[in-house]
C-alpha cells in the first residue's frame, strides 16, 4: 500500500472512532449509550462522572449518594492541603489550570485524598475475603490481638470522632439505604475499635466502603479518580478568589515553611451564628 492509498483509507474511517464506552460513528457521538451532543448536555457533573464510572446512566439515588459524599467532605478551610496548594499557586500568579493541578498533586498524599481512600478499599477487600473462610468475629478479633494498623480508623491531626460520619450515617438511614458487605464489615469493626482502642471510623473508611459495595463496585482506578474529583473541588474557589484580587496582594505568604495549622483543633459542620 502506497502513501496515497494509506491516507485515503485513514480519511474514509476518520468519522469512526470507537472506545469501550462509545465513540464517533458516522458523525454521531455516543458515550455509554448516551448522545453526547444532545442528551449528555443535560447531565449534571456528577451524573456525567457516574456515566463513565458505571458505564450506564446513574439512577437518581446513586447520583444523590455521590453528591452527598462530595458535599459532606467539602470544607472551605484554607488548612486543607488541596485548598492550600491551590491558594499558594494562585498567590504566586499561576494560571488557574496550574492552581487546579497543584490541588490535584496535593490530593495524592498518603494521609489525605487518594492515599487513605485507596488504602481503605484494599484493607476492606482483604478483610472481606478473609471473612469468606473464617468467622467475621474471629477475623476482627485477630486485628486487635496482632495490633494491626486499621486504615479507615482514627485521624492523623484531629482527635475524637469524625464529625462527618454521624451526619452521613443519618442521611443513609433517612434514605433507607441498603448497606453492602464492606459497609457492614466497617461498622462491625467500629464497635470493637471503640471499646478496645478508643478508635473511631473516619470518613475515608466509610467513603471507600460505599464505593466498593454495590451498586458502584469501583476498582482502585475509579476510586482514585473519585478521590481527586471529591477533594479538589473546594480548591477552585480560593484559587479564583485570589485571581480576582489586585496584583501584589496575595492572600497567603509564599514560603512553604509558613504552612501551619492554627485555629480550632477540630473542624465542625455547624453554621456560625
């Protein structure tokens, strides 16, 4: 085949691009069975994300749950690493795209963002597999007798119960949400952890359990994308706010050594009077 014939063949199939989730065929663009140029434009951001993650249109309860997981984890707190990274980049005059990239990089931390969510998913899946051949009570008791580190429990910087857990569990109760096996396992461990070690489940643990249970059944790739999506949304606003300020008036100092935690020892979801 000469170059002319090769180019002609490429030209003939230029309007046909296929992927596992859809593609462009004869001028019509589809994604997971949805018309990209028509119907998809009416989807919310969460619905579009779930369309990719599930490979189908999300049901209203599924969308509500993911919206809840995102919103309940969004703090406008400058001490949060993804928000602070975006604010520092913005204060240095970086474009918004770079600010969001800085937030994404911060979300890859081992004790914040992607790290805890992935660790919790792996931990819960490992335990659930063990419970298939041993009694759950014996597996849980073995965790404490061996002094095993418990991903999904405790918080590195803040003591006491995670204020997001109680609120999320109440929402799930109000929605009559059916717990999957990993959520039930997490709650079973929580009972023992509280009495044995005064440890409380954290939001990452419950978040991960909900994502790896039906109807989502997320793998680690989808959990990683979800973590980036959830923990960096709050960084957009401070980055935009700084760009609206006059030049020479950064919101924050520009030395990394100035990053420190101050204020209340714990975050709260209560509204200020």
